[in-house]
C-alpha cells in the first residue's frame, strides 16, 4: 500500500464520519463522497492491473469468495432486479435512479476488503479516525445549538439560513433550536465504543472527551431513536460480558454465583443499568421539546397550574407518520402477493412519499421484497456468526469486538426509526464491521489470537 492510497483512505473515512449526507462539497454533479467512492474503487482496479493480480485472491477481492462476498454479490444483483421491477411498474425514473445509486455504495466493499488489514489500513487507525471525528462533530453541534439558543435567539431565521447555506442544508434544527446532523450516527457509534473502553479502564483522553461531549450532543440532537439504540447497545454489552464471565460454568446457579462474585462486572453492569434507567426520562424530555403544543385556556391561574397536563397536548407527528407507513406498506405487500416476495421495485410511493421513508427494513421489504430483505438479514447475521465462530474456536472476545456488536445492534434498531443502514453512512459502518468480523473469524481459524 503506497502513501497516496493511505491518504485517500484517510480522507474517505474522515469525510464519511464528519460529512453528514455527503454533499458538503460538490464537484458539479458529483459530491466529494461520490468522488472518493469512485477513486477508491479505481485504486484497487489499478493495483490489480498493475500487479497482474487477476487471479490473486489476496489482492483481487472481486474473486475472493467467502460468505460476505457472496452476500454482497447477491445484494447487488437484487438491487438491479429491484430497479428493473420499478421500471416495469412505471415508477418515476429519477427516484429509481436515486434509490439504486444510494445502495450502490455497497461496491466500496471490494476495495475496503483489500485495504482494511493489519499490514495496510488497520482497524485501530479507523477507530482512531472515528473517535476524533465524533468528538469534532459533537463539539460542532453543541456550539451550533448554544449559538441558536443564546446569541442568535433574537435573529434565529438569519442564523438558520446562514448555517444551512454553508452546510448545504444538512442541518436539521429542532423547535428548541437544538440541531441534528446526520453524522450524529457516528457520534453514537463512537460513544458506545469509548464508553466501553472507559468502563474497562482501557481509555485515552479522546475516549473521555467523546463520552462527555458525545452524550451532550446526542441529548441535544433530540433524536429519540439514538436513545433506544443506546439501551439496546448497553444491554448487549452486559449480556456479552456476562457470557464471557460465566461460559465455563454449565449450571445456571453457578453462572449467577460467578456473576455476583465478579466485582468488575458488577461495577460495570451497575453503571450501564443506571444509564439505561435514565434514558426513558430523556426520551420524555425529547418528546416534550419536539412535539408539545401549548394551548390557550380560560382557567384561572391556579386552575392552569393544577391542570397543566390538560393545557398541553402532544402531537407526536413522528409516530403518526410511521403508523401511516406501516398501514400503507401492508396494503402494497398483501394486495399483490408478488410484491411480498419480489418487492414493488425502487421508486415505490409509500403513504404519499417517494423517498425519505424513515423505517429502513420496512422500506427494504416493500421495494425489494422478501428476497431482498432475507439477503440483507443474511449479511446482518453474518456479523454475529463470524464472531461466534471465532469464539467457539477458543478465541476470547476483546473489548473492541464487544463494542462492535453492541453498536451494530444499535444500528439495526435505530435504522427503523432514522434510516441509516441503506445509505452511505450506515453502509460504511456495516461494511467495515462485516470485513473486520470476517477477518477475525479467518485469523482465528488460522490459529491467531487463541
């Protein structure tokens, strides 16, 4: 791997981690993310041609057939099929093309499968870039929120227009003037990894900064999906830690006895459970901040105070819209059995919307059918299967592997509330963890790390 390739990969990961939707910088019709996507694929092709490695599976990952590669190929084939079905069904061509190119980001798997390795671009470098990027995004979004709430509160519209002009309309301001940015997803991922490092006492100053600033940034983003994802991720960490502690014991009584005798587990689990208990209160706070509507009342001042709950209504339009998606999807899928199996194709209108469906797996089921959804789920399950296979061979799961699985569980939940897994942001993390889990499994089979 030469210096140019290392620089391009570093820029690629930095841009994905901090670049939000990927259009902060445009080159005509192409965004910087699309340019980097094409450049990375081109780098691998040039290397294959230059080294005449057409049949060398060590370099030519296009012919490196393992379960992950086969799953990626199956998914890419079905993307083409879903686009064709969309054309046959007369869906808008522009939407079909947009849907197809969005998921075509999976092609970056092939160069990443070659470059991500101990000898070339190790996982430690990726995690380091992720953590520093997440801290930067956290501080940036916190600063924007503070400015909107204080200095520019009296002239917020001008501030709103200016920030979205320089950020290419990639910031989403809440009614409270807090801000959500798509790169908050990587703040969440980094927070889970750093929090686990801190609780395992394997942390750096960056981890501490990320836990502090990342937590504030996510809370102020008022994105309730992240709270649900955090609960799932922390629960996953507790369960995996418990399994590592008790796996050598067969009886349930012995397992529980060992857990209560293990001080580090009790301390760590107590902290994580405490965080999980606090999350529902934050969920209620976010709901009130985003959807509470104050109403005029003819009550006296004392009556207003005593009847506060009746004086304020919650119009949770977010939940309402998702119910509409579910009901309309049911009609699309079951009125025509072929749609359930093969999908109705890209460009399908769901509840009056052609894009921006916030429930990823529902969107996948409607457009790509049961075949497409099964292929996605196959790749999702491979992440856990790869780590499980290595573990059963006698290799102990490290802190990072546990963090990866915990964060991935969070992704699988949050993507059904805020769509991530079927765009470049979520796809990148999905591919990285697929590659790392496959490498972890293969290195274990070769006797490494046991």
